[in-house]
C-alpha cells in the first residue's frame, strides 16, 4: 500500500529508512506544496530537511534531478541531496522521502520587507548567476516562484529549493504555477528554454510589488504590462523586467549583465529614500567616473554613457597630441 | 521498447449520469481495449463539500485505469493538464512494470525496487512520456448545470494543448459534447494536433437536462477503435496514414 496526501508528523517522531537504515527525528514542519511536505529533522544532532512525497514517482524524479545537479561541481545549485529512502508506517503503508541540506532563511518577500527594496536587484543578480550555470548545463528550473525561493542570511544569498519542475532544455516543463507561467499569460510556449525561467523570474520580482498577485483578465499581455508600469517600488527594473517578460534576453547572463550595469550606474534605491536617491543619481551621473568603471553594455543607455565615452576619447586624443608635440620638441 | 501511441478519454462533468448503461462498466471495457479513461469533476465555486453525484467520478476513472480529480472551476486548467500527464505516467509505469515482471519473474513493481534502481526506471518512463504520441478524446458534459462553466472548460482545453504541444511527441485531440442533439454525443472537433481554433467552435449553450455518461463513453471509445480498424484495413504504413490525417 502506498500512502498518499496529507502526511502529518508530530515533533519527536523517528523516521527510519527501509533501505539505508538511517534514522531522523522530526523537529517541525517547514512547508508543503503540491508534490510533498517538508520537515525539519535531525540526524545525529545535524539539521536536515526531509521531503515526503505525495507519491513515490515524484520523489524519484526530484532525486534524479538533484543527483544530476550535484554533477555541476564548481557551482552549487540547489540544496545538496543526503539520502533517499522509504519509510514504512505501522499500518504497513509506505512513504518515499529524501533528506537534503536544510536551508535556514527567510521568504523573499519578507526579506525585502524587512531589509529594504535596494536588495531586490542584488539578490536577483545572484539568482541569475545560478540560472546561468543551470542553463549552460542544459537544464531549466521550471517552477520558479517565491515559494520555491529562500534568502539565507547573513550573508544574504538567494537560493532555490524544490527541483520538481526542473526540466532538460527542449522538453515540456514538468511542473509550473500559473501566475509565473509564460504560457498562462499567452507570452510563449511551455517548452523548456532559458527564456522560460527568465519570464518566471521577472514575475517573481513583479509579485514583490503585488504580493496578492493579479488577474490576467481577457487581455493577459496588456494586463501584465499595465501592472509592470504601475509597479513603483521596483520602478528601476521596469525596462529589464519588460525585456525578460518578452523573452528578449538570449541568456540569463545577458539579463544579469543588464541588471549589474544598472546597479553600478545608480545608487540602489530604497522606498525609504527614493527622493534623496533620485537627486543623488542625477548629480552623480554627469560627473565622469573612472573610465574603468564603465560597463560596455546597452542595458542602461543614458546620455551619461555617451559623455563618458566622449570623455575617454578626448583624453586619449589629448595625450596623443601631447606625445606628438613632445616628439617634435 | 517500441514507441506506441497512448490513448486517453478525458471526461469533464459536474454530476452523475442518469441515463443508459453504467459508465464504470463502459470505462472498464475501454481500458481493456487500451484506452485510458480520466475524469474531472467540477464543483461550483461556492460549493464547500462534495455533492453526491461526484462519487461516480472516481469510480469511472478507477475502472478506466485513469486518474480522477474533483476541482473548482477556477483551477480547472492546471488540473486538466496535470491529470492528463499523471495518467500518461501511470500508463507508462504500468507498461514498464509488466516488462519488469517478465524480466524478474516475480511480482515486482517499481516500488519494490531500491531507490537507486527506481531512478533509472523513472528516467525511462519520463523519456517515454516526453516522446510518445498521444491521442486525447475530450468528452464534455453539456447538460444544463454546466452552463456557466463552459467558458472555463474551453480555456482549460486550449491550455491543455499548450502543455502537451511542448512535448517532443505528437498529439492529436478531438472534442465531443454530450448529450448530443440527436445522438449520444456531438462532434465539436475532429482529430487535430492543435486546439488553437477551439474558441470558434466550442459551444456556448448547454444541450439538455439528461446526462447519458455511459452511452457517450461507449461512443467515445469507438472513435479510437474505428480509427484502428480503418488503419488495419489500409495496411502496414499506419504511421503515414496518421500523418496524412492532419
Ligand atoms: N531544503 C529546505 N530547507 C528549508 N526549507 C525547505 C527546504 N525544502 C523545502 N522547504 C520548505 O518547504 C516548502 C515545500 O517544499 P517544496 O519542495 O517546494 O514542495 P512542493 O514540491 O510540494 O512544492 C517550501 O516552500 C519551503 O518553504
Ligand atoms: Mg514548492
């Protein structure tokens, strides 16, 4: 017999695996979703997270993905896998589970609420870097949404969990959530490609402004871009998010670079000091920074950029002329 | 392992059948013919508990070797694609289980294997699910009570084709409604690879008070058998025939 749905374990329950005999003591429930329930547990005093699946096949699929991701050696993607097993209950039924690294952190929205909006861009760059590695490896995360993200702190680091939707490039996305799904908004297919993740990720950032989410109505695309336009707290990222929603970035790296140059070009704005931030950024931009700090990307094409280049060219010319003149003398 | 075509009937209804033969019996028959029957029962948005009629939903799907789910209209889209995919996995797992039993002799199932071995088998099942061809006949209950749910059903079917067409394998869909005007069911859409044109043909009006689920299922089942016998008549190049049908 297979036990499905709604597993409910009280603290202190000891879980012993049928195949590997490792035993875990349940501490508390961490959360649950469509595919399983995750508990914090200890094994010999060490904290681990254990995911009990509603069915055995979803656990097997996720374990396969986690094993594959573990092969990306120089870059850690997702929580590490510690054990896979079945637990036999008193009544003879069994539940499949796997144990993984416990990520202690805060939900993204709570983190931003408590630490300020200036963190959004910085955390986003981190996740885009992970996505970049994942995509290069030939996989797409798929079910990217706030429930599947966590910010560990300190140092602040955005991490993903739940690889249930993680799909090989070119295949049909295994699992998705409507609000974050490109197909749901009529903005593209459900085939796994890097742009699929970038769309979902843009939605993750957009929902920071609208935690209650919003409806697609009869004109999904129009509704979506209207909401983007009205998003004040994340206003600096509007252009970048818009491009991600339209699948205009070729890769996560391209989006990351655009975001990075934006972050470097202006002081990070937070809700608390928006006005001061704006003023500052206006007075800072025209005054030329060190030429080495310029990033040759079109992401933030402002007039300041042009002036910097003109400045560099003029400086070089000046030096050259002095050199020529010196030669003459 | 040869890459076959999976055949499914997806029944979408909101209540119990009240005319003709027992739908569970027909579903059993369909399953024996290689057609899986999945059933989705729709609840009214304000309905808090399961009404009596919907018990039948699980029974039909169990008999038809498929998956059933009872949902509120608003989450229909996600459910339709999930049920279809789950049923595919289930069927493919069944096939793999049979092969396992042949190889290992004893009554071995995927779950009886250690987790490590399970992983390899699951990979095979997933590959098959991604690449196999699929035929889904959608049978929509359009009895009077379904009236305000029809637009949602239409959207969810469009969404289903979006999900399945992201796969590498080929898909063919057809849509029927019941009760039919004169027959057990009416054809809304003949076998087609995409449901892009669904909004122009999907009925906006319901078609009557009776719910002859059993007889409609029997008709639906024959849409597969007919095709197959036709193919057998024509001969061996069955895949070519299928292609030209698009
Ligand atoms: N490794 C982990 N460390 C800490 N919390 C976790 C971990 N894995 C999952 N969780 C929590 O459990 C919840 C449900 O787990 P998840 O794997 O997303 O299940 P589902 O596949 O059903 O969505 C997550 O949203 C998260 O809050
Ligand atoms: Mg989740």
